[in-house]
């Protein structure tokens, strides 16, 4: 940006953001900028004299056109500050528009009004209407909403998503809206979902246990028939599922089966000889844990979690509990902050108490696992300390308090342990 463009743009933007322009100013204050806003080293011993002279020339030229006045530093050729001639603001903006492509306030206001007209009247798009009402309020206050290009992208997405009644993948929706398969996910998804959340208040917001926002994004998008990808469930063990009148027995499959979440509504019944259900955080441990009749896990149904429990995993777990209320529930994950966060989230979203499986001080201090311990990172310490502080100040029950000895041991020893070595050891012992 040239010095002249920078100077006049700074003054114009500062004036348009002031109470004078909104008609609410009670005092006659000027609109000033310092030459340092153009050249930060201006007036310093380290300043380049040629650059200072260039700034001075720019200011004097602007003054010669009647756009500004300026004050000089006594007994010096330096300029102390530059003042906009307020009456010339429209001429300044016209000059900037003609020479540098600047968009004047009147043009921005017109664009904002057009956005409101175009996107604020759809009866089936309440989030878009709410955003247009916010824009109108800013206009009524004499303000110009910031980032009109981004606003238009947001309103396009809101109107499309809120009125969508087709099954679409996220990248297909992005193509429909922007003609770019990645733009929605990479540029607009966070803002889009935040606005949709405001009218879908029954969906839980990401909480202090920093559950990934993507989980809540997926849930909100699915209400509008938009899916990041097809969700699948993977499980194994002594379980039979009746779907559409036909029974499927999982037990003969050594690594179980994987099926689409689309099939969940067609499950009519389930039965099992198992005593419990175990969710497993990581894929290798899921595959390593035995499910054959001679293995130690033969009395368990094993469900691969892959991290935080998704809404479909949650629904399936609730179905297991509903069809077989005698089952108990366990969770096997990493011995680190993430593993505990995942366990807590699992218990809360399903409404069930999952016992911790081999996630204890005893496992962390087991001599067999000492060569495999990993040092805590700075982020690990932050998350563990945050978890400990929350537990100690919380009125919640024993589920959180059971973490305290393990958290304190991890912090004191400065180590954590991944579950893969534990599942390997358990498989060897069988």
C-alpha cells in the first residue's frame, strides 16, 4: 500500500468509525493520525531520512488537495500529526475509490442493505434472519458491519443449509454453495455451526473438558441432512443383532463387523451371553483384545470407540443397555489426560457408568511397562492440572474423584502410558 493510500484510508476509516459520523458526538474532536502510522520509525534516530522525507511529501500533497491539515514539530522539519478536514470526507473517499479501488461507506452500506434484502426474508432460515437483523441493527446505529465479503459467504451457507432437504456430504454442500468442495469446511464451518447452534439450543455445547468442536459440528449439520462422511460402528464378541427380521451373529467373526450408522433405526432386538460391554479407545488395542471363546474377553462385547464417543456410538450403547439391562460397562483407553477426558465424556453422553479397565496407578507403575512410559508434554501438564483443579472444585460424584490418584501420579512422575502396550501384554498372558 502506498503512503498516500495508507494515510487517506486511515483517516477515512477513523472518521467513519467515530461518533461524529454517527451523529452522536457531543464534542468537536478532530480526526488525527501520526506520521508513525505510515512509517513506524518516523522521528526516531534510526529512521531513514529519505523515507521520512517521502512521508512528509505525501502529507503536504494531501494538504495541497485540501484533504488534510498538519502540525509541525517546532524548530524541525518533522510533522507531529495530521488532521482530516472533516467536510472533505466524501471527496477523500471518492479520490481513494478512483485511484486505489477503495469502497466508500455509502457503497458498503448499500452492499449491506442488499445482503439483508436477499437473505433476510426466507421463512425457513431463522439463523439467517437473525444474522440479517444484527446487520440491520448495526446500520441503524450508523455503523457499517465489518467483513461484508465474509458476511455474504456466511449468509449463503446459512440459507442453503437451513432450507436443505437432501442427503448431502459436506463437500457436496460446499460445491452447491460456493462452487468449491473445500471452502465450507476450511473457511466457513466454525462460523456456520456457531450460528446454527444459536437456534438449536438443545445440542450440548463444547465444554471445559475440550471435547472436539467437530463432534458438535457433525451433530448440528446432520439435522440439516449434511454429513461429513458416513459414520460406521465396529464391534465384536458374543452378540446377535436382529435387523429387519433377520438375525446376525457377530461371534464367528474374529475381528467382528463394521456397519453403517444408517442401519441403527432398523435394529429390532439384540441378545448376548456377555456379561459386559467394553469400549476401546484405539484401533490396535481393539484388534488385539481377544473375543474368541478361549480368550479372557469372551464374556465381553467390544466396541471400537476411536476417541470421543460419537452420537451414533452413544445411541448404540444406549440400545445395548435397553435390550440387555443386565450388562455392565467398561472403558479401556490411554493413561493420559485424553483418556480420562474421553472416559468422562463417554459416561456423561450415555448416562451410564463405565468402569475403568487397566487405567490405574497400578498399571502406570507396573514394572513391566516402565520402558514404555512417555514423558508428559507441556500441554499434557496443562490439561492434567486443569482436570485436577476442576475435580477438586467440583461437586460431581465419585466418577471424577476416582481420577485424582492417577492424575497426581502422572503429574508427580511426569509420565503417561499408551494402551497398546497394555493390550499386547494382556494378549500374551492369555
